[in-house]
C-alpha cells in the first residue's frame, strides 16, 4: 500500500461493497488496479487481482486494530460504530483508531450522514458525501427513488448537477456506498458518465444480498450481515421487494448471532433490528472461537426480540432451522439467511427440501 497510489476503504459497515465498487470502476475506466477485498466478485473471479498500474484498492479492516498500519493515498471511511467489543472497550477507542487512519491518509473521503464522522473525525483534506442535499458536503443526491429493481438519484458535486445515477444494488446503504465511489472517481479525474456506467453494471459481491436461487416459488438470499445496523439495512432493502404490490409477499429472516461478545453488547439493538421482516428465525450463537461465558445465548436473543416482533422462532441448531423452514416457507417468500458463521451452509439443503415439496405437489396434482 505504501508503494502504490492506494485507495483504502475502511468503516464499520460497507467496506467490501464499496471497495468492490471502486475496484470495478477503476477496471472499467482502464486503470488496471491491483485489488484486495474481503468478498468474492465475479468480475475478477475472486477477492484479489494483480494489476500493472500504480493503483491499489484494498479493504482496510478495523476489527483487530490493523487499520492503524495503513498510509493510503486516499482513505475512505463509510461509517464508524462500535462492532468488535472483543477488541475495543468503547466507541472512543474505535473513533481514535479511525482518526489515526485518517491522519495517515493524504486525502480522506467520509460519509457526513454518520455523526461519528461528521462531528468527530478531522482531516485538512476531507471530502464528504451525504444522502441529504446540502451545501456543506462535496457530493450529495436528491430526487431519490428506491424500488424493487434498484435505485435512481440525481447526483450533485459541490452545487453542480453531475447527472442521474442508476443502481441495480438495493437500498439507501448502497446509494451511500455509490456516493463514496463517485467521490473517489471524481478525485481521480474520471468523468461522471464513466462512473455512472460502471455503477449501473455493478452487481455486488458474494454474500452481499446474493441470490442463491429460486425454488418452489421461493427466493433464497445469502447475506453476511452480523451487526444490528447491517441487518436492519439489509432487511429494509429486502422489504423493497416484498409486499402486497411487490414481486414477493413475505420476508423471512433467518439469523445466526456471531460471537458471544458482540451478541451480549448489542442484545437490545439486535432485538429491534428485524422490524422489516414478516417472520424471524434465530439460532444459537456461532462462537467464532470465543469461549462461552455462560451469560448469553440465542434463546436470550429470541426472548428479547419477541418484545419488538410478533413472529419469532428460536431454533438452536441448523437442523432445527431446516425442519422449521420446511413447514414455514411458502411460494412468494423471500427468505434471507443472515450471519458471518456457518448458517449459509444450510441453504442448499433447504432449497433441496423445497424442490422435493414442489415435485410432491406436482405428483399429487397429476394423480387428482
């Protein structure tokens, strides 16, 4: 990174999608970047690519403090929240880590919609972006339309309209991610038409609202979301595609909590983040190597969630989840598997169950 014209993308949420978007833009603009991101992307058939230009796009992770080691040419910060209580004891520690990262970047691009960036992050060369049209930011949007097919908005650069942006990825969080990409592209001198064309073609990284298939009239989505803010944003995006007038009728959320420390710290936030789902299934906690403290369990998450949501099942094991889904799912459902553990390994089996149910229903219909 020190030897390159590096673009390092940091933030509590959105790192993988934003860094992948930036990398895809640079590819489409002919800048031949080296790419190191945290998710697999079809355009370069994996999570890394070696380019021949000076440009390097990398995802910069704060979870273990290694963010402090980077000195990028451009540092992008999508948002700042407490997410890794196993490493950080307070939000102040997290902010300090991001501030050091910012201090070591030549230029910083940050989201002004995040109060911890807007009010607490400082840099002499700070470019900002926002979903609210306002004179104080460098890049913003208006005339926003969120639909089940994608998002459309008019983009402004320091008071001048750049034009219309269309995205195939869903939701407000992805429009924010796209604004970060626009800021990077414009800083590098890429014209807006090229940026807009690349963002329109971008289809997302693996396990970021990734469609795994449709079986028996049911759509299966795999998503890496494991923090309350991520889950809420992902389910709100799913909600755009479900409802009485939408392609899908119900959103079924299946969530596997990840790490005891995170679950304990954000218990009440987890309980309140499923409002956009029609039905919620919660599993026991995936430890990710943490010892069980004996003070928190998936059952506790389910109990708290029932205070805010009318339809919650607790299925401690993956086998129990699979058995419940056999009886719960019906044609017209959008079922989304959420978590950073091993929950997504269940998706092929659940899809196979639905395929068998579809065959059985067809056989019965023929017999009648």
